[in-house]
């Protein structure tokens, strides 16, 4: 056969017949139509017809996947896609596919002579028949092990000589194992059910002839069956007979234990159990094996895994055994033992589903079978994956080599690094976040965590850095040579693995690709945490604002920061011209959010706004969604690349229209915040099903309020504006701007904008607590002290039906806890701000009960008893004594209460909002 090199090994890796059938179907269709590219629909029909014909003739054939159908005759062209997509993908090195057509790659097809297609058809037919013949001759390892476990105890009462179980253990199983691609010529496989009489513990051993050819001594792999035939163990073990005879049992046991620890220290043995808990017999030889076992897999009769898993486990055990043999023979310096890239994962993000599932369903170990049964969310292609078990195990090994996952006895769990990684998923889990990229890059630099995989990645990075700007043809020979696989892998495999590695490096942002050109890049990593402490950052913000010529009273910036941190909705109230809007703009600019980079948006509220469409957007008569300004900002802020940046929205003069009307959706959504993978998510503001246009659904569907958006409303209280309802006030901190010192002058001091500290990440401002349970244990005393004060205040407010609920209690506690953590204000000053901003805005009225409540609150603010009965008649002594108010425990609140009492006595009505 003179097939080109790209075709000569195209069927070398096969687990089903489908690759050969695809090629046969394609060649037959090409001959029938005379076209070099055929319709994909016709190929599917031809593919299905070939399989249906073989099935109808009663010949052996691979059964269709359960989810596709019960037989090939029951399938149609429409549901054959889930079957044919995998072999087409596996043949992508020689096939080109579009939405409608498929054919051989143009550059390959044009280089072939006229005999190639005929030879390829013959090759496919021969490989197909060979495959089917192997299916006939092969036995199932699972069924063989099950047969032994189920019938051995009964067989022991039958004649030993010539028994079928003897043939199964000595001949059939070893023959089947020798067919496996990872069983090389140096491995000897033998089995035993006894010599002349039935053995208590039958076994099947895999020995490397270079270090031992007998199970009586040395190290080898062996399947050991328990005496009660309830379990079988695949073990990395030691021969016990000769050491027991030569050393004596006590000394031999000490030797076995020492050897076990030595080998466990040499090898990864990932996925295998490493203890002495195997149970074979109550004593004797079973106890010897228990002591001498290095690592094992346990399989119970009632829960035997399928062949794919059994083979994968044996492959892993053999891989460890090979590494041990190399160390014994002093050949550990061979290139493949220190560096390898044997993965056929074309993109690193293919493992994201496993990591997400382990995080969402942990922290307990997750069985492989559970991952398989949930492949729709675990694997990128969902339920269409042909061999999900093999795929999950393959991905799992890569994630294990990257230090993200631990696999033990087919139980998957996240490592500490994996837990940290899983805390930083993007909204689209298949896209690595910047934080995840940084964690993997850090792992690659971790000298203590190097594996053959990480070393191969680092070697590829070195090559890319050396080349600078390059093509695949430049990279491939250098990379494959570094792996030591230049003479081992065929040209197609070399090219495929090189493409896969470059895809990984592109995802990890070591290289960029433009057309066919790759370029090594130095990635500027987004900081995971602020380089400054919170206290230092707030000082920097204050200095920045001062450098712009704006002065605000002491503790206002600290208060504004804490208010945003406690809840991403703040109201700035006061007379016009006091710098409310400017504060928002300058604060945002100080943390890197400006109008020019899109992170600060000023939205003037119009008096005619009457529903959420004025802010969020609407569908026009044609059904196209017309986004509002707020929606445009939310879309931008929600992008994975922007989730670490804070976005500020300033609703200017937000009470020119009724806030409860146009802002109702936002108010409701604010209360649906919950944790999802350490991000705060809300219910959607715009539901996907409410949109008609598909492009609108892609951009705006299920858009929610992300945790990097902060909404600040500025309000003036006069005859042109609307008052706030308690629904609004409950959800915001209200900061009042009525007390302004006009005698302040710009000092010219402070840090100029160009010399400020590095821009902080969104974590500076993002809320860290949503429910009191999130933090109660850590701040129990402060929470209870704060709550006791609120309980006292609530008793006062109940008299005028203005008492508060859990929402305000939690918000006040969060404010107090953040302040305590960051040491920004005294405890008294912090509570003063919360009394002023969360409690007093709720009070208004003209009754004596309102006046009594204000007087009782004054007692709380001044932390002293007052002659309430006397002040009910005349409270002027309170509001005409500013020096007394200034020394109160809560001076800001005391001053406001005094102002409200004065308004009540002079005007017959009072409100927090009167200026």
C-alpha cells in the first residue's frame, strides 16, 4: 500500500467502527456524485444506510448510543448527528466540514494521485473487518471478573483439572490484557487459581520481566480476589513468599512496610488508594498481602465498573509501575519520564465543566459515575459525547496534573488550588476568568508542583518566547523534539499535539494568534487584591478628591465607601450645588472608573419617567429591543473581561419622577442577591423569553444586576420633587448634604490624578455579606451589640409605625462590621451614621407621638436621660443648644433630630427631608 503518511495511520486509534464507516460513506458518495465535496446530509444518510444494512444481515455491529436509539433501523438522519459528529471530529486532520458540506482537505486532496482514494477505501474495509473480528474474539474484562467472583466458591466444590475458570484465569484474561496498547513487550501476564488444588486467593499478575518473573518476590501489579469473593483488588504489590522464608515473618513485615513507604514516596499513584485496608482473608497469605500492598483499586461484585474504567485504572497502574521500573533500572532520565504531552484535549477550557460541577456539588468526593450521569453539564458537548467516561477520566488526569483535582478510587475532588480556582468562574463557565488564568500560570511557576504535563507546558512557553513571532510549522519540530517524540509520533500526531499545546497557551494568554501567525506576549495580569489596605485606599481617594479642589466634611468619604460596601445603592440628598454629583464622579475616578472608559455613567432622570422601560429599554413595534442607558452599562459590566472593574451609575435628580415607578424592577432585583460560586447574582432584569430577536436574546437575555455595578442617586428635596417611600429607603443608605461649611478653601494639596496608586479591583467595593449568617460567627459580639441598640430603637419606632425589619438590621450590622474590619471610623461614629442614614429618614408627621419618638431617639443619640414630659411642651432647649448636641454620643444624629423637632414645633410638621 502506498497511502500518503497523513492517511496511513488514520485508523490506528479506534474504539468503535464509526471512523471507518464515515470514510466508506464519504468515498461512496463522492463516487456516486462525482463531487469532491458532498452534502453533509447525504453523508449522514449513507453512513446510516451502511450500518442499517449490516444490522439487517445479522452481522456483529456497534450498537447506537442509548440516547440515539435502540437499533440502527430505528434511527433517522435527523438523530444520527450525535453519532457521526465524534468520528468526523476525530478525522479533522484530513476532513474539512462546513454547515452543509464535507470533503477531504483541499491541500491534501490536490496532492494525491488517482489511486489514493481506492486504496483508502480498501484500507478502511480491511480495518473495519479486523475490528469486527476482534470484537468476536474479545471477552469483557468486567464480565470475566464478575464470572470469577460469582462462581468461584461453587467451582471450588467441583473437579479442579480442566475447569473452565482455570482456563479463564490462566489463558483468556491474560490474552485479553495483552491486547491493550499500553501493555508492552517487557510485561509478563500470568494468572493462577492454584496448583493441583483450588487456591484460597486466585490472582492475575502483571510483572516486568526486567525486575521479576515470579510473584514470590519483587514488585508487580496483581489482581487479588478476596476469599469471600465479594471483592477483587487491582494492587501494586510485593512478592511475600521468598522474603518470609529468608527473613522470617517479623523482619519481612518490617521490610514490606519500609518498601511501601519508599515506593509511595517515589510515585504519584494518583487515583489509587494508599493504605493497608485491603481485606482478602482473616490471616495467613491474605494478611501478608495486606502489609505488602503499596496502592490499590477495590472493585466490589455488586458495583463492578465497566470495561472502559477497568482498563483506564489498569493503564494508570501500569504507568506508575513503568515509572518505578525505570527508577529501579536507573533510566529515569529518559525524556518522556520528565516531560510529556499525551493529551488529546484541544482546548484547556474543556475541563471547566468538571471543576464547576465539583465546586457546586462538593465538598465531598464525587464519584466518576455521577459525573458521567451529569455529562450534559460536565462535558462541553453535553450528551453528545460518545465515550463520556473515557472523556471525563482523560480531562480529570489533565486537571490532576495541573494540581486542580485529586482523583482517588474514581472519586473526584477539588484540591485547595482547585477550590480557589473554582471561586472565580465567569458567568460563562467555559471561559477562563483572569483569576483562573493567573492561578494556572502561578502553578506552572511552582517548582514544588511540577508534573510531566506542567514541564511540557513550560517547555512550550520557552520555545514560544524564543521564537517571538512564528507559525505552526516553526513551532512543531522544536516542541516535538523537546518532548523526545520526533521518531515516535507520526506527522499527523505531531501537528495535532502542537496545535493543542498552542491552543492551551493562547487560552493562558502566553501567545496571541492572528491568521496563521502566533506571537509571544507578556500578559499584564489584573490584580486579584488591592495593593493597598482599605484604609490606605480610602486615604488615597480623599487625597485625589482634594487634589481636584473639592472639600467634603470629615468622615464623609469613609461613610460613602462603607455605604457602598454594605449595599450597592446609595442616595445623596441635599440642597442644590453642594457637590453630590461631583462626589460620585470623583470617587469613581479615584478607583479608575471614568466616563471615557465607560465605567462611570451619568443618567439624568426625566420628570415623565413612569415605568422601568425608561431606564432599562423597550421593544419597538418591530419587536427589536431598544436598550436604555442602564442596560447598556449592565451589558458592558457583565462581560467576563470587565467583571473585576467597578462600574458607577449616577442617577442625577432621581426623584424628579416617582422612584417607585421607573426604578421598581431594580428595587425588586436588589433583594434577590445570592451567592453563586463566590459571585453575587440576582434574578434577571430582562428575561430571555420576553425578547423576540435572537440577537437581542444573545446580548440582553437574562441580563441581571452584576456585583460590580454601584448605583448612586442624587436628590434635591423641594416642591418640584417626589418623596421617597419606605421601600426605597429600606434599600439604600441616605447621605445628607445639608450642612456645608462655605469657609473651606482648596489647599492645593493631595495627590494629583496622574500620580495616584494603581487602580484597585472591584473586590475593594463589592459586598462580602448578603445574610447575617455569612458573618455572625466571626463578629458575634459586635452583631449582638448593634442589634440590641436597634431593638431599643425599634421599640421607639413602633409607636409611630415606622419600625424596621431584618433588611435594615442586616444592612446596619454589615456597615458596622466593615467599619470594624477596616478601622475607618470609631464604633460610635459608625453607628451615628447608620442612625442618621437608615432610621431617621423614615420619620415624618405632625402628631405628638412623632415628637415623643424624636425625643426618645434624642436620648439614644445623646446617651442620657431627658425630661421627656417637659420637652413635650417645649423642646427649644435642645435645638437651641448646639454645643450640647456637639458632645453627644451620636452628634450627627442628635443635630438632625434637633432640626426635626424644631420644624415640628415651628411648622407643625416634620420630616427628615425638609431643608
